[in-house]
């Protein structure tokens, strides 16, 4: 545990040192250092991982972090470390580390054991992205892996793989967003700064609890982190930048946009949102003074270059490895139109059924303080308008409009996000998932986390510019501190959830499978085959995760006939077959292939068979 804690703080320090260096070069307030460091590390490691040099990139980041200290004065570094935003980030990281050290959290739901869990295990055990593995049944091989790449920075010195370490790393973007929130403005005076810093440290944990009691756990899905990156990236647009600094600010916005695009595919959409806000700000600054190339297109191009380059590099890699296809990679408009036409003609109500469930969840889900997303969305839109008008009054028409644009643009992105998400449910998900509104809460929490950060940042900016400077700046900071305390005290068990009870039995079964397949050749796979239609997918993904890094192939239901079994075993180079349950039809067709007549598979526990290839076919030898 001590080694893990040291590894975590070495990684955090590395991010901060890179962040301080970037803030110095880009002329950003020191409080943005955690955001800059996290974004920079994610982008660099994603690019290194895309050329199968992930471990080299992680080592270079550590060495480079030390080199950033050259020519830095101790007094200057101490002043940066004491910035409210930096202390907020450190406090949030410390709270998470302590809570996870005491609670020893583990993954709770089967989805965490699918591609998400494999991504992080691949980084720890094989020092590379899972996409570089031999063909396996990954759910989403085309997802970028920015957060697993960030985990490489922390995994180098870790003594073993722990899911609590994974959850700690994936929550760091939320802590960085909290730090960026309090980097927007700082009140004058020593007393005001001290109170503001205390409020920042108390408010930092708010992002972990305010929308969902188990937000630190759902970070493994990447939804909460990508929402935090959206909000934190737009915070960079709030402080006014002079024309000579606009290109530097463009690089900062581009860096965070690129990091968001590496978190998840929806992160690319959020990156476009950030670039849209930046374009609107540049356009507003140039309308009255001219200079479209220098004030609009040049900074916009600089901001877009980083996310575009990162996105293209990842897609080129997937193309080379033939891994670019998954359920979200071929969502043509034709499928959406076809479903709508069938519903309109009365042939199939699927389109309307999905919409009815979507709208019902929008109106009924308790998102924040027991209110529905529809109500909270309307309140956020109203708050954005009020804040924009107030900023225009206090800061002046043009400057206030620029500062209020992020919140105003989020009003536009609200229906657009609805449209994109509904489209995904229709075209990218199975009917089972769409009619259940699977994962709806975490999909929506990510957008609201971003909106929450933006509106809080605009409120802090407004408070710092009010005539009563100290009181105006401290009022929104104090309210955020109350929200943070409410989040922690209102749900005291949110950071310490018990491990899922079924995992103990699963681990025992996985250990048995691992022991019985220990003699396999390196190129052979372990094929997991289940006859249980209700829990097949969950069971298969869980055991693939537990058996990793052994190469496994997953099948959710029995193949139809001996010929299919034989051809599939040959296709996947199966060395061992693990059966979970039997149905009568499969037993009748396959029993003759097993030396025990599949007796071991009828015991209720996973049965392991060695696959032997003979001249007349395959034989299954019970182990």
C-alpha cells in the first residue's frame, strides 16, 4: 500500500511539474497547471501508445518532468504550488487516495470488466494498448485509450494491479477540472486569498458526488472524466486574453480538446464543442477590429490542429491493424431514417418506443437535488443567460459577451447532445439496450458535469469583478464549498462501496481455470462458451477480464453443431474450452466429442476441456 501511495504521488507530481511548465509557456494562471498537465500527459501517451511505445512515452514524461525544474526558482515554484487551483486539485486527489485506501474499491458492474477493464490491464501487464494484442473479442476495439495511457504513468512503480488505482487515475480529470475552476480568478488580499483557497479545497470533492453518489466508480466508463474535460476546457475561454496571447490560449484550448478526444469517442464531439466556443470568441473579438486571419483563423487553426492530429493518428493505427470496426463505427443515417419510416408507416413502432422511453427518463430521472434533467437543463439555460447579461454589464459589452459565450453555447449544445445521444440509441445500440435506456444516467451526467463547471466558473468570474470585490468573489466560492460538503456529508458511503459479493466466487473459478490451462502454448487461446442466455455476456466478459493477460475468445451462446464448434476452434486457435452450463441440444450434439460425455460441464461450475486435434476432428479432454 505504501508503494502504491508513493507511485500515485510521483505521478501527480509529474503532472503538476509539466503543468507548471506549460502554464509558464502559455501564460496561463498557475491554477490551470493540473488541467494542462493531465491533458498534456494524455495526449503524449496516446500518441506514443499509437506507435506501440507507451512505456517509452511514460518514462520520457517522468524524465522531462524533472528537467522542467531546470532554471526554476524555488520561490516561484512554491508560489505556484500554493495557488488555490493547485491546492484544490491536490486536496481532491488526497481525498480520493485516502477513501480508496480505506475502502479498497473494486469494479462493481459487468461493463467495467469488458473493454474498460481490459484496457487498463493491458497497460499494466503488457505495457501497451489492448488494440496491439492478437485478435480478441474486445467490445470496442476502436475506442481511444487516453485514460489507460495516463495510467501508464502511475503503473510503472506500482507493485501490483489494483482496481482502486485505476479508479484513482480515471478520477484525476475531475480533480483537474476542480482546480481549473478556481484558477479563473483569485480575490485580492491575503485574507481573501486564504478564505478563497479554503473554499476551493472544500469544494473540490463536489464533482465526485454532486450528480451521482458513485461518480468515482463510474469514472472507469470514461463518461464523467470526458464531461469534466469539456467544462474545464471551456474555463480557458473565460479569462480575457490579449491579441498577442490569443495564439497561446488557442494552444491551451487545443490541448484540452485533444485530451477529451482521447478519452472516448463522444469526447470528439465535446472537442468540437470547445472549438466552436473558441471560434465564437475569436469571431466576437475580430468583428469590431477586423483582422480575421490573425484574430480568428490562425488561433482556430492552432486550436484544431492538436485534436485533429491526435484523432488522425489513432484512426490510421486502427486502419493499419484492421481494428476500426465496432458497433459505433458504422452508424449510417440510413438506419435512423429507415426506423423512422417504419414507425411512421405503422410497420414497426421501435423508433417511437425508444423515444417514449428516452423522454420519460428525461422527465423522471433524479439528476440533481431530486430534480429531473429537463428541469435542471432549463435552470442551467436560465442561469447561463443571466450570467452572460451580468458579465456584459460588469465587464463591458464585448468582453462580457466573450466571457459568457461558453455558458450560452452550452444552451445550444443541450438539444444537439440530445439529438446525438438519441441517434446513438437508435443506430448504435441493440434493441435490448435502447428500450432499457442502458447507461442513460452516466451519459447525461457527463454533460451536466461540464455545464456545472462552466456556470460555476462564470459565477466566480462575475463575483471577482463586482464592486464589492472580496465579498463578491468569496460568495460563489463559499456556495461551491457548501455544495462540496453537501456531496461528501450527504452521501457518506459514496466513496466506500462494498465489493460485489459475486466476485469472490468468480475469482475462485478463474483461479481454477488458470491452473488447469497453465500448460498451454503461448499462441493458444482459451475459449469461453456459455449456454446461459440471461447472463452469458456478463459472465464471459468477467472471466475474460479475470484471466487476462491470457488470450481468450468469448462466445455468448453455444455454437450450432459439431462442425461449427470445430471450425470456430480452428479459427481462434483454441487450446482449451471452458463451458459454463449446458442446454440439452448442445449436450446431445457435443457429448460424443468429450472423453467424459460432458459430465464435468453439468456440475454447475465452469468445466475446462483441452482441445486435441485429430485426423477425424477434435476431441475434448476433461482437465
